[in-house]
C-alpha cells in the first residue's frame, strides 16, 4: 500500500487537514501540505522497513522545531499527525489483504504512538525554556 499507492494517504491527509481550519496550517498552500505529508510518509515508510520508530521521531523533532519557532500550538501539530494516522488506518483497511491487516495496524500503531509520545515530551521541554 505505501509503495504502490502513497498518493491515497497523501491526498486523504491533505484534504482532511485543509478542511479542519487550523490557524497556522491555513497559511500553507495545498502543495506545501502535500509535501509535508509526503515527507512524513517517507519517514513512516523507513520506520516500517527498519521496524523502528527512529526515523519518525527524528522527522517529528524537525517539524516540532520548525512549528514551535513559527508559533504553532502543540494541538495543531497533534491534529495534523492524527489526520495522517487516520489516513493510514483507512488505507490499511481498504488496501491491505485481510490476513495482513492486524500486523500492519499493530506496526503502524507502535510507530505512531512512539512518535506522538516523543513529540509531546519534546514540546513540553521546549515550552519550559
């Protein structure tokens, strides 16, 4: 699914983020949002290949630093990540063979949960400074 139909995840995530009407993300062009989700999907894909959340954590650190410097609230970043996660789930359900869905969902959950945990921990540390 990730290799053969990445546009399904990127397009779904992009259109959903644009509908949510978040103050800082409203300033992004559609192409910028697509590129951001494409980069996020690339990091997610590398995590799946390596069976590790390290690439997502590194990418989220980069995003958090950029967003924090631009005055984003953590809620906006978290909502964008939740939208990406929802797109992953929907596409696993639609495009992954039924006998492989459980393992795909389990791996996705592990990676995304770890990335979210690190995101929140890092944001808490940054806001204290």
